[in-house]
C-alpha cells in the first residue's frame, strides 16, 4: 500500500500526515485523532508499515476509515515471538521490540512521502508519535512542513519521565506524588529506545497530549513550562472508535450479544490489588477478592465510584460545544489551518 502519487493534494490545501507507533494502543489513538481531524474537511494521511496499516484498519469499519489516505511501507523482516509472562527477563513489551526497531526504517520512505506531499500542498502538518521522532525528523528541514509530537500516555506519565530525566528539581508550590522509576516499568532495551526518540523531540514545533485539561491541568501546566515556549494542546482522551455490531460476515460474539442485553450500568474503575514493591509477586484470588469487596462494600468504595461517575460527567461536558476540550480542539484546528 505504498504511496503512488494518485492522491496528491491541491496547492491551496493544508494536509495532515500522522505517523503512529506500531503498537495497538498507539495505532488506535492515531486512528481516532485522524477521524477527528478529517471531520474538519482536512485531508489526512496515515502512515505506518504494511503490517500495522493492516492491523489498524481491520479493527474499524470501512465507513469510518474511507476518507483517510493510508500509506503502508515495507520494512526489514522482524521476529514476532509470543509474550512470555513466566520469564522475568522478557517483561512487556520485550516481545514487540523487534517490530519497534524495524519501524525506524520508515524514515526514508516517509521522508520521500513528505517531499511529494509538501511539493503540492500549501502546508503540511506532521503529527508523529513521541516514539517515532526519528522517523519524522526530516520534516524539520522542509520549509512548509510543521512537525508536532503526539504523546499517547497521560500528561502525568510524560511529566514524570521528563522530571526524572532532569534530576527531579524542586517545583515551586507543587508537590509531586511518589511514583516508581521508569527502570522498574520497562526492560532496559525499551527504555533506551524511548530515550533515543525523546532526544529528537527538541526539534518539534509543539506537543499534543492524550488527555483533558479537566483531568490533568496541573501537569499540563508543568509540561508547558518544560516546552521552551512551544505550544501544548490537550486533545484527548482518545477512545476506540465506534465498533460495528457485527463483523463482515454477520458474526457477533456471544459475549458481546450478552453484554448488549444488559442494562447500561457498567462502570470501569481501576483497583489497586498490591503495592508496587510486590509487583513481581503472583496476585492471588484472595487479593483480588479483597480489592473488589473494598470497592463494592465499603464507604471508601462508595466514594471511589462516586468520584468516577463525577469525572465521567465532567469529561463529557468538556467535549460539548463550548466545553474546554471542544475549544482546545478548535484552537488546534485553527492553528494548523491558519
């Protein structure tokens, strides 16, 4: 599905090129962002490997992706072993690292694609995943191309990474909660990959975060201080696009059929089942039972559920016309189309 020049833009157009990281959660967020941008009648090009374009598009109905331009490029073959949760030396996402490293070979074809599009369009907006900065780096040297970084993680997680890299300097009138070191979250090989990509972000034109100001405004303000004057947008949270009730042959999984018949009263709430210090220990059934009972049978649980419902309502209102998130998206669209 490589670019063939058939869909080159008109000279007066602003065109957006999105470069996701080749992992499902990232691919899906970029698909949602693509859909939102294209709804403003802006041509959108979604770029990845052939394999990951297939992965991204198979999970969404044709009616949702029909107005997007997909460009799948070949990369060197890579091994794709299954995850091994029983081996502590292969922590997530060790089994995916070969595909991550293979994706760095997209730099050359993506550079050529940007040259082709920028020679025809009035302005090209590149939005690359924070872990694909090396692939998008050629955009920095093109006169009518702007290069923005999209952070799929929360504002807090991104802030924590930068703050830790800076040596955790004191922050005036702000207390940062304790959090685990990055070394305890990912294998060393993946951390090295992250650091190498983040080094290249100093050349971008701005940052987009998968969050909402009604949820993480304090950390967005701190990231704004770290951004050296570059614009910061909170355009999330990005959720899966609408899923069709049945697949292409009319099949609907029995679990989904059952769920469709239930009252819409499911509330997803994260539960702490053990301390971080015991993260490598097996979680027992009794641990899970205690956490669930704490949520469902205690006053503390009532308060947690109440806060979750309140947060959901605040986020929904922020996306309505005139809401904070709605206005933030409008500000971003105005910036890239000015």
